[in-house]
C-alpha cells in the first residue's frame, strides 16, 4: 500500500474544533516547536542546595567591577543577594527602637514581646540585641537573634517562637520554610529581658496573592517603609519588587512602597543591608544610646533622611529632632514611595513611576513620574544646572508598569500605553500617548525584545512594534477559560531568547498561585502551553542558562539537562504532543492503518535506549469519543514504543478519522519528531 506522510502545521490550535483543525496539533505538554517541528523542552536543576523564604517575584543578575556575579532575589518576605549559591539577607530596616520587655510561659516556646507602636504585621522579621536572660532556658543568646513574628496581639504586643541559640534564619531555612529547634521556657524564666533591649524591625513583609480588604492596613501600611495606616477599601497587591543597577550598585523598590539602595563596594555580604534612597548620603541607621564621633553619618529611622554628627556624644534623641548634635545632609525631595524604579540605560537617569512629588513628600501620586539628575541618585530637585524633573501621565488612574526598550520606555497605565523618550535639556524627557483602551494583566505581564514589547492583557495578548496591535493567539480561549482572574496580578512575562519565546506564567482557575504557562514563539509565530510552577524567570545573559524561581523556595537553571531536578534523584519529565484528527477525503469512508514508519531523533538523549510512545486513535464522528474496543483483531487505538533504530511498526487500526499522539516519560530522554509515514487506505463506508 502507498505510504502517506503525516505533516502537521506548527503550533497548537485550540480556537477551532479538532475536526476543523485537521492537519494541525491540538494539545501538548512540555513541548516546543523549532523549524516547525515539535520537540521536548529542556530540563531543570537547582542552582544550589540553599533555599529562600517567601515567594520570589523578582530576579536581577549583574557582575561587579571586581568580577563577582550577584543575583538580587526579591520575595514576599525578604530581599536577598545570592552569591555563589548562598543567600545573604539585605532586607532594609524599617526602624530600630527600644523593644520593651519579654514574657515567657513555663513549658512553652512562645514568647510575648512588648514594643510600643511596633508597626509590625504577621510574618515580619525583627532582630533583638541587648537582652538579658529571663532566668532559665531563655538565655540572652536565645533572645538576641532574628525572629519572625507569629502573631500580632495589638499595636504594642506580639509573639515569637524561641529557638536554639547561635542559629541564623538562613541556617534554618529548608525547602523555603523555617525549621527551627524550639526552646521551651522553664520555671525560672520569670525575667523580662532587662532595660537595654533594642529591636531592629525589617520592612513589612508582603502578600503572596492579591486580597480584597477594607479598613486599617488595607492600603499602603503593609507595603511601605513604615508610614501610617489608612482606612479605605482596596485590593491589596502582592509583593512585587523592581530593581536595576546604578553602576555596580543596586537600586530596588517595593511596589507602592519604599525605594532602596545597596552599595556593592561599601557593603559586606552577610553583615550589611540596603538603605532607603533618602539615606544614601548616610552611613548607618541611627540607634539610640550609641556613642558617635564628629563626622559620623547616620540616617533617621523615622524620616530616612541622612545626618552628620557635629559633636562627639552618646545619642538619645532622633537626629531629626536634635539640631544641636546633628546636621541634615540630605533633603526631603528624594522620592520615598513608588510603584517602580529603573535606570535609563541610554542617558543614566534614575526614573521612578507612581511616586510622591517634591512638594508633597510621602503622599503617592499613582500617575507621577520623577527622574534624578543624570548620573546621580541623590539630586531630584530640578534646576538650570541639572537634568532632574518630573512628568505626569494624563490618562488612567495608575501606572501599572514601565518597560524599557532600546530606544524608549513604554509606560502602561490601567487603560493606556505611553512612550517616554529622552529629549535632552531643557526638558530631559517627553511622553506621548500611544494607545487608549489597552489593558495589561499586572505589573510583571510585559516583556521587551529589543524595540518590540509583548504583553498579556485582560483576555487578550498584545504586541507593540511601533504601533499597538492585538496578537493573534491560537490558544486564547483555552488559556483564559481556565484562568483565576482574581489573581491576574500574578501573571509574569518572561523571555527565553535561545528559542525566541515569550513565556507567560499564570494561575489556573483552581489555583491561587502560578501553575501554568503559555508560550508565543515570535520567530515562528506559533503558540503552545503547559504546566509549570515558576513565579519569576530571568533570561540567560550573565548566567549561561535561564534562571527561574519556584514556589518550593529554590532557584532553577532552566533548559538544563533533560530531567526534573526538583527531586533527588531527578525524575523524568512527561511530555507529549497530540494532533487533531485526520481523515480521507470528506471523512465518509473508513480508513485502515497497517504500518507506520517513524521519523524521530533522540540526538541529545543521554540514556542508552531512549524511547517514546506513538499512539494512533480513531473515532467515527467529530463529536464522538476516541474508540477503545478490539473487534475481529482490528483495534481503534494502537500504541507502540519507538526508539532510535525502529524502522517500522505494524498495527491494525480502523476508523473514519484518526489522530497521532507522541509521548515520553523516561529519564534522560530528548526527542524531536520529524515526518512520520503510515500505510493507510480507504476501507469502505460501513
């Protein structure tokens, strides 16, 4: 019998029925297309044995002038610097104050802490120093450690869980969770820690999902550097960081919160923290009771402004209230709250979006854009001698995100898109409206490829190539019909440049967290999708492979190896591709398949015997199920293993239409499908 080539259109199409999509692919998992042909995607492996706390939604990698590779890792609980696989906590401090006292209950590990106006929320971190033993098991060494707050009692009281002395938060972080060795109080723990207890509070932790809320804490309270609470009805945003390099230093921002700076050369990993942008001129956080020398620089824990010591003295008053001993060396014009920060690569300005104004510090304007003077992080007041200034977007209610291309910065609001371009003095920057009635899913939903920007909107995909266009999508309904719209802010756009792919990670309808992805291959202009939990993805560049964060608290090298390296030992990745149904002519006749000649390569496999399964399924009508019975030796479903040297396989398959599925679930296997041929002939109408 004559052989028939099975040639399918590239990409997956779910916008039509399987019958209408004859000659195309209808479903797939962990498969991509290259040169029109489907193949299994690459594997992944942990970048190190160490894990981080919280859910990561920010990664940024750079190399210092000394050649050290660093990665900024922003999570819902911490901000880390990863160097050599080890995590170093640089989370900024919110304030340092006298803590008050401790209280213990015999036989329990829970400690109560009295600290007036602590401003903390559940899951916040605090480090104690200067505490004395409570008299029993709660020694000074146990108390003087970093702790995570487990319960907020009221504005002046909260609870922590005592743990073994001489342990660090990082040392007890296992699989993204804290695993401490608890210490139980004894009958002798009747003290209160003494009068010298100092508490250093890190910035408030953030949310892992979006939550609707009303009342105190529903606004910026839980997201800012300290600030005051509000009484309002809002949708609380998940914790999102944006970050960029200013030279070899790092500048980053908590969305709708503070802007921070980490000096790579001046700070020491493991002992230093990032400071508010207003405190860049200062050296350390002011701490009451500390002896200072003339010329020492600090920043205030209440207004984050920098001061210099005029005298040698032991400080007891906040520098902002002590003009006798301190002189202010930074001003209040530096932005203190913003939605996003970036450094404009072409012209070297720090640009903040949705920030507070020069004349109204601390009050966020969600449509205001401010930029520093060129090559400066401390000059924000515009004058004839610098290039600092501001712009305000005229359409929309808030800036959602900004994306830098090679020639401009695209600024998304909730309803419009604008282009911000460097003009030079005296205006520095200008902004033009490109489109209205344009939506974007969230602050991480857009990604630039040179001067082209792709993004996910509300039930649409878009592309900007000089003009805004809807991006035709062959899996649009499939994606948005299984989508948790209440968690749309989780959507993360990612670039996988080695394969010309834009990945969008998103939460399915039954999930509160990211569990799926959809891919647009902009070179081949095709779509495909799958299941994978990745909360942020950083393209290769400084790293040899893309690096992605997972909900398990680990970073992974992607497109690395052939297996799922989230377990030890690694497990196989299940991948498959399934075609739409094929028929002869108009489908009136039955077809009979008797032989297949596979065309598949396993060239990148590392196992000695890589295999896939090839399955042919038949059905008699477009609305019917694929058949399973075996009648008179003729089957409706046939599966055969195929290896590198399989020349042919004999089958007996009969039906009005048939579909091909190729799947693999074996270790160390990489496959790529070519043009399979089958013996197929008409077989009557009954």
